[in-house]
């Protein structure tokens, strides 16, 4: 049986990922790439979970 993903779970996860971008205003520009890399990985993981469902 495949795991069913609820729309609200995706919304919560996406909101959490995107909220991490808010930290960009408070950190040095030299640290922005690490935040972008993390967000990109997390978004890719979310998309993979949706594709697998």
C-alpha cells in the first residue's frame, strides 16, 4: 500500500521550508548560499515525496 500524502501536510512542510528564507535578512550574505542549498534540497525532497505518493 502506498503512503498517502495529505495536502495540509505538504502545505505545512512547504511553509516551514520557505520560512527558513526569512533568516536571510539577519545573516551575512556570505552565508546565504548555504541557506539556498538547504532550501533547494528540502524542496526537492518534498517534490520526491509527492511523486512517490
